[in-house]
């Protein structure tokens, strides 16, 4: 097969792998696509050909997996369609360079012996995914492990997390390729079967019940094009305020930027009415509310920074203290969470890319960052850990909240606005990302979103209930909080992804030393 045809086939395999993720969720397909890539690598004569295969596979995978970024840039950002498509293609190509480098090394270190080549291939795959997760703040969307929320691979989540699952699947794919290539087929087939079923033998129960919580999750269903419309805002805010007040629960959660304006820019009296409703003796009683909105914050250098935030209201919390930013509405919310992991181009502008942002008609800027480890919000005997939209892609950062702190969350809450992507598969993919965090940390995850996916997940990532995409409504559900730590929480909370990177690097160094091809 010519190198050009091999690269075209790798491109098709990468694009096909995108069907392994939500909403289809086909773990066997993901492994089969990796096996196809491993077979092509076995025919590559040079590291340069291996790099071309990795680049093509990665481009097909990411361009098909995150095409919906086009919607945010073109439909809502006003960028010309051709330029928006080129931007998605450029991003996909740039992120595929990690896999290209990994596959070049896989060819360079190839020995012809499966017991060496399979773990080296899996380790290099892992290093490529970790690079995509960490470099330039990371963009780990559609990491290969997310295809394995069903099946044996899910049992690895509380042990090694989503990237460890991806490495396991890569090893399994490489073993299947060895079976298809012939030679020692029985031995390789048995090894593949054992590796595929091994996760099912691992212990799974690391947390224990910590009481229940009644929750209402609000889905406002405001199209992105109407979110800042002065003519439509009053009706939405009226519905929102009524649901915050009348939901008979312990905790009510409104999505990211449910209040789309700074408190001082809201309709007169609304912020004061909200604060008064949840004040001691107010009509909300003991109920607690979490609401997404932009806020301002005075930095240490005196600079005023905007933040993507969550405000918490509760009669049980003491009033907020400390200096208020100039012009801020009073009283301040008793609880505040500021988003830490910001979205490149959406919430901060990387150096040298101001020209790119200027092509879009979006109210973008550089937001202030909150701390990695933020305090939890106490509610009815539970400790609530908020995170905002994109943040739940970074399980290691959520795990950091469980190390060296006395108020680690028993329940996680994600507030999102995915109206930027107009009901595309991004909504289902984000739901599956939250499922993975539930499996890794063994905590329930509650998702309150603008247009979907508004869902409640238990500590095993199982769906408790959900609202249809795009419909305004209230999801009332009872969840069980959890105490205790998974192995993943313990190591990722202390050291982040460094242990996985170190193990992968040692595997490549140790086994790659025997890279002389087998004779004959």
C-alpha cells in the first residue's frame, strides 16, 4: 500500500472513531479503529510515514469529534463560514501533532515483538493524550477513554481515570492488530481476552453514603442569540425568580450565566429581591440557591477583573464581608465560586491571538481566575462543589479539592451554557464527560444547563433523571452524597497527571531500548 493511501485510510479510521463517542457510545468501535491504526503502522517503513499516519488519524478524529466549534464561531461569533471551518481544521491539525510524534516514535522503536511493542504503543498513545490535556492549558475533549463509559473499561475509572482507560484501549487495539497480522495468534488472542476482561476483577467500592439531598435543576432554554435581548430578558428572569422561590427542595441550581448581566446592570430591584428571599426569615426559608452570573473582583494589584462565577444564597450562611468592587450591587452573595480553568479564546485570549478574536463579534475578554481548590457550599448536611462548564474536563483539578481540606465535596454540581453549539452532539459529549468524573471520583454530578444536557448522575455515573434538550423546565431529583476517596482521587489530587506521564515515559525508555528488529 502506498504511503498516500495508508494516510487516507488512517484519516478515515480517525473520523470513524468519532462515532465511538456520545451520542452513540460504541467502545468496541474505538478499539477497532486503534487496531486499524496499529496495523497501518506495522507497514510503515519510516518514522516519517508513522508521523503522517498519526497526523491523519488524529485530524479525522478531532475534526469530526469537535466540528461543532464551527457553530460558535460562525453562527454566534459572526466569523465568515470559510474562516470558521479553517479555524476548526487548523485546531484539529495542531492538536494532532502530538499523536503524529507518538506514532513516529512507535515506528522508530518497533522491535517486531508484541510483548515489547504493545506496551510501548500504549505508552506513546497515553503521552500524546496527556500532551493534549496539559499543553497550552489543554483541550482534552473527545479523549479516547470517553468512548468506554459502557463496557469493561469503565471499571478502570476510579483507578486510573480517563487517560488510563485510553491507554488500556490502545494496548488492546495493538494486541488485536497482532492477532490480525498472524504469528502466535492464539497467544496474542488469549492476551487480548485477558486484558479486555481484567478491569472487571478490580474492586469498585471506595465511597460510602453520606445522606441525601433534594435538588431542583433549572433549564432556562434561552437561545444564545436571545440571551442578551432587552426585550426578552424580563420574561426569562421572571420565570427564573419564580422557580428559585417555589421549588420545594434543599438546593435549587440555575445554569451558567442564567443571570447574563453584572448585578448592578440587572433590572432595578432584582438583585435585592433575590438576596432578600434567601435572607434569614425570607420566603425561601432554609433553601439554598446557586446561580451562574458574571461578577467583578478586585485583584491584589488593584485591577478590576471580570469573573465567570456562581453566587450562592442561603439564610444559614453569614453575610459576605470585605471590600466590594466599584459600582458593585449590595448586598454581595454569601457564597461565591469563580471559574478557575478558563476556555481559550472564549474567556481568555492567548498571547498573539488578539487578531483572531477581533474577527468574531463576541463580548470576549480576559477573565480573572478563581483558585483550583475552592471552598464547598454546605447544604442540608452535604458539601456542594460547583464547577462551571468546561472545568469538568479536568478531573485532576476536581480531585485536588479532596486533598488536605476538611470540606471536600460530597456532591458535585456543574453549571453550563452550551447554547453556543445549537443542540449539536456537544451536549451529549459533555454529559458523558460528567459521567466520567462521577466514575473517577465516585461522587454524584448534577448538571444545570441552559439548553441541555440537564441531568442528575449518581456516584457510578448512572443516569437518575434528565430534561429534554432545548425545553424550559425544572428537574427535581433526590441524590445521595458520598464520603471517601477512590485511588484515582488520592493520586491525581496530590500529583495531577504526573504519575501517568512518568509511568508512560519509563515504559518507553525501558522497553524501547530493545528496538532492534527481529531477524527473519
